[in-house]
């Protein structure tokens, strides 16, 4: 798109008058941001409008990505970049005396997700748009996103996230596209005049699902995709007047995001959320499809529906319902059509996070779906008990012991199932879903996650992006694989110096933010050692804390070490008390070391509150070390590992999730690996594990653990709880088993730090190898091998 800075100025002034009846110069920054966003939305409008029917008219297959969470991050700068107008707009703003970064910071980020899964969904939408796949997000428009986190006396406090207070400039309410979603009541099966079975609903609760659409602008692309989020409202002009309680039950559906990614909640409201966006999405897809095609039998040829984790797995039964009840297919053709349309990604191996719904709950809320799920279960057992035996089929079936197992439903109803990293896919096939993998071996494939280099490199890390342009030309901006060309420069001292300078600039900026937020003065000369992700026992932030205590003692004993700043950011699920204890512990340790003159300047800890996409954009570019230290076999993939690598951090990692593939990509000399492998963990579990013996045998460790309970930390209960979790309650995540090798690997990095060019050369190799983790390539692989929806143009995989 072509735009001069003079045009930018004119459009902005006009928008200020239109929106606020005031001159741009008079507006507060928030309204200046809104005026700019309004201009950008207007500029994208014609392309977006044209895209809506283009794909159908060309007969191009469309992908619908169903996810109960999305985390797009702030959109203004990203939209400017993707439209190709970032430079003229920023120049225009500066001419007007406005600071682009300050305007971007006015945007409230939609935190409509918990973590990795939601962020992945948004990265995929961005990537699909960039490579020319006709993609659509389908999700929930929560009135309240993930809570805002603050620390009070070191404890996490949760505040509501009122992200719509100022209205979201990017969304468009499409009241004319609303559909009705039904819950509860009774379903009778009747025969109509043609003798076809039709269900008759009695006393169902009707919910009006209103879509809000947001443009997903692809990088330098001629078309624009859509993220559609559904909002629950009472049906307007319904014959019956609703009580206040009945209205509240309806609006509750999209009121808040469940702030938990660790335990299945098993609550009615969660089930209603899941069915709500699945039913609304499928209804609107089928209705739209039939405007262009005669028979629903053609659906899989033109439509792929992807189920992101099991949260939308009801899509299996809901699509069957639509095909059977509303389009009168036979069971066999409805089933064939459903399986050929759907595919499913699993994101977790943790048994406690695998969704199951009590039959009673589901049958009461979704009586027709329950009938269909019983029939799916019955036919599954009938078909596979002969070949595979009762025992195996019982373990694989969707309805067992009064519970509906959503992963089973998703696998049975999809043509393809994928894990999100090689190890994860392997463990899915051999452990978590092994019975289903025995029955459907060809369905299981791997698709390692990816990240968008536009947000994490082009936007968040301008110093490094500029360096790449100079050193290898700008081709990497369209094809991240081209970053590999940087590898040749590792012996060029000028390039290494430039890399150090780019990192330094980012560290100065983050140091400023840390000072502002925590009142902590840190030096950009320190090693910035980063762990950013949800707070979870299996992710082992606790191992990182034990590492800090080890360094603390060494420094107090007079040892010399390179100065290190440990940076954490993490939210804990509000009900996850152990995770909250660890937050309190980290803040307590931070207090101790940050105020101890004996280690002053050599060791500091900064726990930044309210981790979200925008905060990650500040931390990731400034990181020297990326801590990816989950217990092997627990982290499905991880994606912060990929972001941090892309921006030149060196990974300190266990052989878990995608860390293994990062190690393959950079070579073992460019990554600090430690700890047990997934296999060793499994063996250790069987053999029996004695954490107390490990502590007893390691004086450093024993001393650090002692600090948790001997009064060194003014802790109250958290220190004792954590101490007991390790030494009394058998240390479920093998923190102590990996402790010694963790400390060793970390010390190897200290050693490397003393040689700045040596360090920079390793960082450079990480950047050079990061291209393969671009979400663009990930979605190309999904498109080719799962969705069978090849991009219109520019989408060839190299
Ligand atoms: C389930 C039931 C009820 C309430 C909440 C949930 C729920 C919500 C969110 C369960 C899980 C999640 C989120 C999971 C998640 O983010 N998983 C991460 O997915 C990433 C993308 O694939 C991986 O990189 C991470 O390894 C994985 O932990």
C-alpha cells in the first residue's frame, strides 16, 4: 500500500474530527491512538471487504481455526507493518510531534487466553494471512480477559481485565450474522412429512450468538483474513420475557475467560462456553458454505475445521447434528463428511489437564449432543472391539465410567491428529493416547509449533532487524529461512560487535522498564537471564530459584562470577496455591539478594508483574539466556524458547518439547543442555527416587534448601510448603535430580560470558538457525499435510 506522510497527517486530522470533534493536537494520547487505529482500519477496509467473497468465488478451500483462546497482542504496529505503511506513518507522526511508540502503548491488549495455546492460535492466524491461506479464527469474545496481575507484599493479586472499557477499535460487530445456540430442554425425535427424523426441542434455553470480526492482515498480501469472536446475548424480540436470572445465565457465557491452564475445571459454565462458540461457528460456516455450494457432502472439499486442543471437540458431535438433523444426511455420510472436515491438535500430556465431562452434566446441557455422542461411542465399540479386543477399546472409547473423554471424541472424529513437537507427538502415540494410536496409526502426525518473526523480530527487535538488513539484506523479512545466511558471519568481529551493540540497546530499554516498574536499578552489563511462561510446577521455576540461591551463597563466600540479573514473568492460576507459593518465594528471594550489599551488583532478581504479549515484547529482545528447564516429557513444545532464540538468547535447557529440535538446529555446542531425558525420567520413576538422599549428598543444595526453612528468608508458610514438596512429598518434578547438572550447565554459560565474541558467535548461530521455527512454515505444513488447503500464491515451502 502506498501512502505519503502528508496523507497520513491529513487522514489523522480528519479522523480526530470525525471521532472526537476535536483537533488532533488537542486530543489525549489514548484518543490519538484511537484516531490512528481508525485510519488504519479504514485503509484495510476495501481489501478486507473484497477478501470476504473472493475465496468462495475462486473455489479456494478455507481453514477455520477453532480455539477457545486467542492472544493477538496489540495490533496497531503489526497492522502497519503488514500493510507496508509502517515507515510513512511513523514519519508522519514524528512530523506532527507525536511519538509512535507512545501511541502504540496506548492500545489495550486483548488477553483472551492463558498462555502458549492462545498465543499459538494468534500466531497461526497471522501466518496464514501472510502465506495466503484463507484462514479464519473462531473463538470467544470474553468481556473480561485474563486477570491483571499485581504483587502485594510479594503475593499475586488478581484484578479484573476490563479490556473493553475504551472499546476495541479493531472489532466490528456483525449483528446481521448472529445465530441461535440452544442449551438444555428436551429433545424428542419426530418424523416429518417425508418420513425423515427431525428432533423437536422443548423448553430449550436460546442464546443469541453475535459475531465480532477483526481483520487479520497478512504481511504484504493482497487479501485479509478474519478472526471471528462470538458474544452471548439474550435473543432480541423473543416471545418470552426473560427473568433477570435467565438473562444473567446467558450473558455469563462470554463474561470471563477461565484463568486456568493446569486443571480441568469440569464446570457447567465452561461446557456452555465450549458449546457456544463451537455451535455458533459451525452454524455460520455451513450457512455460508451453502450460499456457494449445493450439497453439504462437498464440505470437506472447501472447508477445513481445526480443533485447537479438546476445548472445541464438541465440534465432532455438533457437525454431526447439523448434517443429520438440518441437512438430513444418513449417519454414514454425515460421519464421513465430519471426519473428512475436522482435524485436531493436542497440546498437553498432563493427565490432569485432559478434559472429561460427566455424562449427567453434558446430557442436561446438550441433550441432542449426548444422544449423538452415545451413538458415536456405540458404533466405535461395535467396529473396533472385534479387531482390537474389549480391553483396548474400553480404554480408547469416548464414553467410559460416566465420563465423556474429549480427546477420544476428537481423535475418533478427526482425519488427522497432531502433537506440537517431535517428542510430544512420540509420547502421545506411545503413552497418553496409545490405544487410539493403535487403532488409528495413520492419523497421528507431528507439527512442531512456530512463532511469527514479524512480531518478535521485525517489530519487537528493531536493532537486530536493522543488523540483519545490513548483513544479509532484507529478504529474511518475507522468508524467515533466509536468516540462515547470518551463520557465515560468525567469525567477523565487526558483525559480532554489532550484535553485541544491538542486544545492549534492548537491555538498556528493559533496564529502564525494570526501574520504572519495580524501582530496581539494574546494569545492562549484567547477563540477562530470562524465564517467562505460566507459573507451573512442571516448568520448574523452582529449579531456577535454587540456582539463584546457589549463586548467592557462592558470591557471599567470596567467589567471583559474571554479574547476572534473573528476570521472571509469570501468572499463576488463581486456584493453584503451589504456583502462588513459588511466586511469593521468588519475590522473597528477590528482596533478599537485591538488598544484600554483599552481592550487590553481582546478582539481582526482577520479577515483572502482569506477563502478557506486550511485556514479552520488551523482555524477549533483551535476553541473554533463555531458561527452558521443564522436566523432560512434560512441556508439549514451548514457544518462548523459539522467540528467545530468534532474538539471540542462548538456551539453557532440558531435552523437552521443542528444545530438542532447537538443539538439533543449532548443534549441541550452541546450547546449554542439562538434565535427564524423558526416558531417564520414566526409568527413574519406576526405579524409585529419593530426593532427600540427593540433598544430603550435595552440600550446596543442602544449604540452599535449608534457607527455605531456617529463617534466612522471612517467608512465613511458603518456604516450608516448598521445602516439604521437595523433601517430604517426593519432589514430583525431579527438581533435585536435575539440580547438579543445571548448576553445571549454568556455570558453563558464565564461562562463555567472559569471552564476549565467543558468546556473540553462539548467539549469532541461534539467530541464524531460528528461521525454521517460523509459524509461516508451520502453517504451510498444516496446509499441505492436514488441511489440504494450499495457499493461492507465494505459499511454496522451500
Ligand atoms: C481446560 C479446561 C478447563 C479450563 C481451562 C482449560 C485449559 C485452558 C488452557 C487447559 C489448558 C490450557 C492451555 C494450555 C497450553 O497453553 N498449552 C501449551 O500449548 C503450547 C502451544 O502448543 C505449548 O507450546 C506448551 O508446551 C503447552 O503447555
